[in-house]
C-alpha cells in the first residue's frame, strides 16, 4: 500500500477539498499533519484554529484515524489506528504506476577498445537502478548500451595497429575477406593501450591524425580489411566491458548497439533530412541548423557529414533515434550521461522535432556530476590517469578486506565482494546524481552511517533473527497493539511504494538510497528496544514482533534489489 496516497485521497474525499499532508519529524505529534486550516482560514473568513476544530470531527469519522488534534496556530495532527497499520503493512507491495510507458533507457555509452573507467561508474549504477525501479513500477523498458564503435576512435586504433603491424593481412592489397583471422585477436590488456597511445601521437603528428581520419571514413564505407580487423578486436573489447558490468551486478543491457548499428540507417535518415531541406553545406561538410531566433546562448549546427564524408558522433545519434522509432517506438527516451553533454542533447532533441521523429517533450537527458578525489578535482590514479572501473572495484574490495581483518572476522570471498559492491554502489546512489561528490574508499566501506555495508548488515541481522525463529511463526489479528518503535517501523515500510514512485518520477536514486538508510535505522532501533527471542517474551508478543521483522526484512530486501545490491548470508 502507498500509505501517503491512501490517507491523502481518503481525507480529500471526506472533506471535499484537497489537503496537503506532511510527515512530522517528531511522530509524537502524529503520523501525518496538515496546515489546511491555516491556508483556508482567510478565504473562509475564520480563525485558523476555529476552522481546524470544525475539520476534526470529519477526520475522526475515517476508519483509519485513531485521533486528530489541533496544535499551534492551526496545524492538524492525525494519528493512525494500530490495527489499520497492522493490516496494511501485512499486504504485499504491489505497485503499478497509473500510466505505463515503453521507455528506451540509454545509459551505457561504453567505448570499444577502451576499458571502462570511473567516468562510467555513475551512468552504469544510476542507470541500472532507474531501470530496475521503472520495471518494478510496471513500465516496459529497453536498456541501451550505445557503444562508441564507429567513429574517430576506431580510426585511431586501426591506424595505430597499422603503424605497428604494417605487414598484417588487413592492410594488404590482396586481402582475403573469407580467411580466418582469429589468431590476430589481442589480449584486452594490450588492446586497452592502443587508443591512448594513438590519441597521444595524433596530438603531435598531423599526418597520423589525417591517416586516422581517412581510415575512419574508409571503415564506414565498408573497407574489407579495416572491417575484418574491427571484427577481430570488437569481441575482445565487448567481453571486457560485460565482465566489468557483471562485477557491478548491472542487469544485462537489452541492446548493445551503438554507432555502427546506427550508421546502417544513414540513407533513410539522409533522405528524411533532404526532403525537409534540413541539410546545409558548410566548408565541405553538411550540417543541420538548429538555432532558433529566440536563442540567446550559442547553438551551433549539427554536423551530419564531415568534410571527409564520414559520419560523426552527432549524426549517429540521429540515426539511433531513427532506429528506435522504427523498432521500439517508445513513449519516452531517457539518456543518462555526463552533464557536459547537455548541449549535444539539446541539439539532438531539436533535430528530432525538426525531422518529426520525436517531440522534444518525450526525450530527456539526465546529466550527472563528476566523482572527485579528496582535493575536489576529478578522481584520478596516482599516475594522474582516469581510474579504471576494475581498479576502483579492487580498491574498494581491498578496503573492505582490511576492515574485516581488523575486526577479527573471517568472511568468505563472496561476502567480501557483496560488501564491496554495496559500498561502491550505495555511495554513488546516496548522492544527488546531478551533483559532484567526493570519493573516499575509507569512508564508504564503514559498517556504520550512510553506507552500503550498514544497509547489508541490517538485512543480514533481520535474516538471522528469522532463521533462528525458523521463519515459521506468524500471527493474524486485527487488534494488534503497537509500541512506538513497532509502529514507526511498520509505517516506514508502508512508505516504500511512494518512495519508489517518487524516485523514478524525479529521476532521483538518492531517494531510494536514503529510504533504505532510514528504514535500517528504524529496524535497528526496533531490534534493540523490542526483544524477540529472549526467553521472557511471551508467545503472542514474539509472534507479533517476528511478523514485524519479516515485513521489514521483505521491504528492505526489495529496496536493496532495486539498488542492485546482493545480501550475503553473514557479515
């Protein structure tokens, strides 16, 4: 049950007007409060407290209201009945959003021949969590890893291989496209060095850069040798990407399709653009003008063909839109990338409207902030390079191992990995995704505070209680009497559905992460103040508290699953 929605709608229907409910910080004042009397007093020509006194009897008629009272200048506090809370919390979470949509979610954006780095951390973790929440709400999502696999970077990699292995058959006039070239597959550790080396050389060697440009254009036009070489190193790179995704417990992408797939649709997209007279020649290139007369900020044109006749990055995104239109025809497309791509997506959305592919209102770009080191600058390794994603995972895993060793515990490698995963992912999700944050391996692996290990520890503790009680005892009653700690925990579980809906509506994964933390705090307070298995606890009380523990465990487990974390057996 979405408790807030149920109570709000019931009160609005009873009173005949809309009341905005709030949750008091101090539950002693009530479970919900409203300033409706204060807001309406002036138009009603009445004193706020007098108007509130008129509202109270109507509220008390509602079957879930235990008491309603007036505080201060006219606040109305509402306390729910214990038996209502008990029955409502026993119902399974079963939420479906009112308007179901087909949603394309683009949050991979990995690059072939480049290992995943810290810049891919947020797009992967946040994108996966938003996808999980959307699916939970009932939306049909199609997740995309829009791979960088067809542009200048591919030309640079091939140019580098050609420079260092000019005798390879891919570069010979008598190249045989039907031969087996699998023996030329290079280890990923070697492949990962090609692009950085090529990019560095291109900055100082104009002829090498020009060769890379020419190779890019020829690759896109179907050069048999370059395409065969591409087909040799592509699976090597792809496997490396997916291995890292698996380590992060990211759901497999529905479609690992990027620039190369999009480029297949260059002809129908070009035809569409020419029919609408949208292509304009500019210094040997062809561009789409997207600037409006009302623009006050710079809005450069979108390049469709560069001066070499190759299709640049911006154009492949238009073709990717075309592909999604003729295949998915989604109700909404959500892109999750670095905030620095904001202008690119503003341009893309304008092209989508100009071509009639999608209205801009159905397209959304979520720009996330950067992950910084303790110096406040983008996090880098000691040698000054962007940290590899696998390196980050290992860094967190080592920090967890040190903490566990210092505590004297002996945990399995699977448990260590689960704790490290939670430390890394929860730390990313707990922050506003649009803001920068400081990355500190030491603090995120703490077993206390707003950390992933603390969340897992609480889940493990609840599971342990239920296992010891054989997880079999249950109670069925409509007249449960709840202590403050019991009712506070159950009310929190009843806020799960609203939180999940709000987290998706606001594209705010920190809402689900903060909810998990608050739920854990209430669960641990309940554990300390409401003993369950102690011998002096009577059977009825024990059964009731076991049921509360079970409800809390199930809700926390669902929340943890939405974040893509894994609950270990022990901690």
